C-alpha cells in the first residue's frame, strides 16, 4: 500500500512539472499573467481531483489479485509510451488543430512553429498553414502522420562564426518508433523502412522507463521471428528475414538469382573432395548459410564446413537454419534449444562470428569461398596467405558497375586496371579479376595459380583458381599478365607482345589498318589483364559428372557450353555416367551416334598380352596424351549482331559457325554473349565470311518470303475494297 501511494505521488510531481513547463511556454507566447494564473489554478484543482481518484484506485488495487496488478501495469506502460509521442505525430488534421493556443488578441498560434517562424493568425489562415506546411509533407506510418516540426527540439550545430543555423535548417521529423529527430523526409522514410525490416513497429515500441532493454530486445526478436519466411533450394531449407533480396535493407541477404553461382561452387568443391578427404571448407560470408548447408548436406563426411559472418543477426539465422536442416552446430548441445531432434544430425557445422580476414589468417583451409557484397579485393591477401597447397579459392564479385565499365574510377581504385566499354566487356571483367587475384597471390604470398573456371553472367563474376605453392609457379604468373590494345574504330583487339626492342608505334601490332587510314589516336591501351586460358577442360568434365550425380540439371547446359568453349569447338562428345554412352552436343543439340563407332573404338583400345604389343600400346597412349593436350582457346569473341552489315540479312548463328569451320578457323559459342562467336580469325576475316553468306534484304523478300508478301497484298486489297 505504501509503495503504491509513493508511485502515485511521484507521478503527481512529474505531472506538476510538465504543467509548469507548459504554463511557462504559454506565457512566453504572449498570454497575460492573469490568464496564466487562472489557468494554473484550474490545473491545480484538476490535479487534486485526479490525485484523489488515483489514491482511491491505489487503495482498491491492494485488495485485487496479482493478475489484475499485471494488467494495470501493462495499461500504465502503454499510457507512458503513448505520452512519449511528440505533438507532431497525430492521426488526423483536426487533432493537430486542437493543439493550437489562443493569443491575447484572439488569434491562434501554430503548435509546431515558433512565434518568430509563424505569427499568430485567425482560424482559416492557420488551417491553411497547417495543411500546406505541416500535413502535406508529413510521413504516414500505421495510421499516424509524422508532421514536420519547426520547434527548437533539435540541437543544431553551430556555424563557422559560432552562430546557430537558421530556423529553416531546423525543420525535422520525430520518429514514431524510436523518437529520433531526422531532418529530411526521404531519410525519414528510409529510417522507418529499417524499423520495419527489423520487426520494429509502433506496437513493439517500448521506450517507457518501466521497460528494460532486455525486454525490448526480446519483443523485437519475437516479432522478427514471426515474420520470417522459409525457402527451399537444392533440398536445403533456409529461413530468411523480410526483404531478404535487398542487401542494404536486410542483415541476412539471400538472392535467388545467385543459384547458378552456388551450384557451380558446389560442383567445384565436389571435384576437390574426390581427390582428398576430409576437406576443411570455409564460407567466409555466410549470410543465411545456404551455401555451407548445401555442402554439408550433399557431401556429408567428406567435408568439414565452417560458416562465418560478422553480423550477429546472420549468425543467429545460420544457427537456426542448421537446426532446420537437422544439422548439429559445433559447440552446442542438442538440448540447448529445449527440443530434441527425432533424427540423428546429418553433419556437424562450425559457425563463427568473426572478421573474415582475421579468421583466414588464424586457420588454414582446403577450400575458401569469398562472396562479399561488392568487390572481394580486400580479402584476397588473407585468403591466399593461409590456403593449403593444391587448395581451391573461389571468388564471387558482384560489383558489376565497376566490372562492366560503368564506374571507371572505382575500377581503377579496386583493380588498378584501366578499361573502357567494349562488346566483350564481360570477358574483360573476368580477365581483370583473374589478373588481380594473380597479383595478390604472386607478389604477396609467393604462390602461383591455375585457373579452373571463369564465368561472367548478368549479376556476378565467378573465378575459381587452384593454388600452387613455390616460387617457380609464382614466376609464371607475371608472364600471363599483359596489356591489351583495343581499336576504338573497328573494335579489333590484341594482347601487347613482349619484346626487348622499343617500338615507335605500338598500334601497328593491331591486324587492322585503322591507325593508318584514320586521323588521331585510334586505339587505347587497356589493362593489365590476364592473357592465359579461362577454363580447364578436365576440371569442367569432372564438374559435369558431379552435376549429374547430384541432380543439378539447371547448370548442366552451362557446364557443357563451357567445355565446348574451353576447346573452341561446336562438336563435342560427352561420355558422362548417367547419360547416353555416345552423346554429341552441337550448338546445344544432343545427337546420338551409332553403336558401330563404339565397337570400333573399343577394338582399337583392346591390346594383346605380348610384350611388343604392350610396348606399342604404351607408345600409342603417350602419343594420344600428347595429341590430346588441349590448345588454349582464342582470347576474345566477336558479336555477330555488332558486326552485321546494314541492308543485309545475315545467316543463322549455327550456320555461320559452320561456315567459319569450313573456312579453316576454330569456332565455338561463348557463355559471355548469346550472340558471340569465339574464333581465332581476325576481325577482317570474320567480316569477310559474314559478308559472303549474307543476303540482301530485298532478295529475301522476293524469294523466301514471297507467299507472305502476297498474303499481305491480299489483305491490303480487302481493306481497300470492303
């Protein structure tokens, strides 16, 4: 009883202090002393009456049950939370008008502006002012409007002269959730969106003094957990937060468009797991943990997965996703969640909360995957310094604006490379990333690399390399990092040849004649870029085998096209278990061969038991190995639509590839561009073949489309003579 009376007295004193402050502000706005005194006496009488009612309620509360006490405390906290809202936050315009004060002359003052900002006026003018200046530019949130406030609520920074900023700069908004003051309307909208993404709404706002920070965090966690969504990819379930596809608005980022990237990285890891087990794998930027969970679920005991993220929310989400997929988190007990798993855990995953650079410096791994938001150059030093010999590092770069020649200053800062926008900009981006990886690996870690895979699609650039220790391997890298000469007129390109002699004009190395026929500087020097191969055919074949084994049908066409591109051919025979034994793929079309060819090849491979036949067989194997060594594919590709001739109908792409093959050139399609042709022919030879087999437009209309044209003429005549 004594404690309740003490709380009531404290609340009365606080309300007296608030009324005194309101009384002081009212007097400062121009009210007379007599009116203020009368109002103050009326408020005191009203407070005494309310105090008596509260004491009576407190006495009645002592005779009530504890459950009723908890209900009363909840209502008191809700009232304090509602009282903490600023006067600029109202539900309707009439509520804002009711806050106006009368002047001694009968005029009204604006409740959200000082008297210097807006002088007292009559009712109709004040309504227009509130509607146009405050209500019109307000921010709406869950049935309430946060109007712009011009009162001196915000502490302004002093200017260089030591004076405060003007009142125009003092306009601001009051947040309904966290009571923060924000100057710009767009910033206020973004601020509210961040609250919504974290599950913080007006219902979860508990800023009153009766609520602790621990209670507030628990309520936010419960609201965020209720708004989570469960997604499934490759037999793996992941729990994601709202707005999971926008990395700037969500702590745990998940993109459906990166599924191809995740499957390619998984196949690369599966190939490495066949060579040695168990592998220590690291997903340095886990986010939701989807990639590490797929590794552990499909490869099981062959890998020891470590998922890392520096964000605490992401780490909690990764742990929950591990339990969701029946996997045990290392360092946790099975009964820590209060629930026992019905099934035994499929695998054990280590979840860490650490900076990626620190973790990679502390521990050694066999496989490291880097997929930060943006560029990965800040983590290359730590990744290559501690990776084991013959280990694999996969780098995913999503800063497509700098990679695809949209922000050249950022490209020069991150990759120390000068590029321009070209028709082969995606391959240029892949070679630029590999060159940066090679410089970090060679100069700082004294190691070499072997490029296994380089893919550049719309949303990312993926580079997979194998690390080779030793100075001998490192000495080979600088020889493959060269400058590129690019003609700005015809877009011919060639890597700059190394030589001891100084050339007077480097542009003469271009096979085109633009430097002689065109005035001025016709070419630019790009780079440094990687001039070696972008693919390893044997590794890609094993990736295709793993994709078939694990049922990843979506990336099989992509891997097949990469195999054809690595050997620069349009006709390829794939002997993969699970598929047909003799299958050819020509430009994406699967062709089955006869069984006679298979019998002949098997008869040739069968050798006798004699010593001479065994020696002949060994010699044939060596000759076949030497002859089967793949020749590096041509450096770049040409777009058939970019170099088409005006007024001419060019042939179909598959037909054009056949024409180039008949002319004696190596030809293949490329994944970088659906209309691109990778060939060792020069641009002049490419255009000559294209011109030879192109047909004028009017000829095509007269011959091939004659029936279609006659039908159009008949329709026109029918419309002319109805």
